[in-house]
């Protein structure tokens, strides 16, 4: 499993209220949520991004409320993964539960810029900056988490009898 896409970079403490504003939580349809992804932080986010792009952020990404809508929204918008310095723990768990890959790698976050092309290998944790030809190492996902991602979420794994 890997992702290849351009970087969309943001700062620290990106909370769930700017990932998906509360005024849109009257639906849980991923495609509808995706239409409002990050709009209170960057109203041009959706026009800047292409399917497969990589969201990069600083510390404490996904802080705030524990709503699972936030990682669902990012995934449905077409972001292939998030790389941050750290995550709010409930956001991390919600992302893994829906099969959305998120990695922690301070070195990569500090080094990459908007528009850089990244290749992210989830099984090894290797992040390659294809623009600068530099490589970074995040903690690889354990096999059970790879299984969750490959099956598009924990619920699907349980339905298939894999847990």
C-alpha cells in the first residue's frame, strides 16, 4: 500500500471544527461532508487538491471534538493520507477505524513544502519527497492496521471475519 500525491501543508492545532465545520454535521454521507472539507481554514482547499494528494500538518492534528466525521470528510475528499507531527488520539483512532492512513513524522513535516510530490509507503513507513529526492522514516503500520486499511475500515474487517 502506498500513496503518491502533492503536498497541501498546514500548521499546528488543526481542529475537527475546521476540518468539517459543525454546521454541516446534519449528514453523515461522506460525499456531502467532502464538499466542505477544510473550508473554514482554507476556502480554496478543494480547488487546490487533486485525488491522491497528501495533507501535511504540524502538531495536534484533529484536536477538538471527537467526531468521526473529520477523517471521513478528508478521506472522501480524496486525500490519500495525512502526515503530521502528532495527532489528537481520538482523531488517530477514528482515522484507523475507517481505514484512513495517517503517519507521524516530524522530520518530513519540517522539510516538505506546498506542492512537493510525495510517495508514502505505509508498510515500511518510508516517505519519499520526489521533488527534493530526500527520504524520511515514519513508524510503519503494524500488519493488523494495514489489514484494516486494505479492507476500507474496521467494520469491513469484522464483517469478513478477519478480527
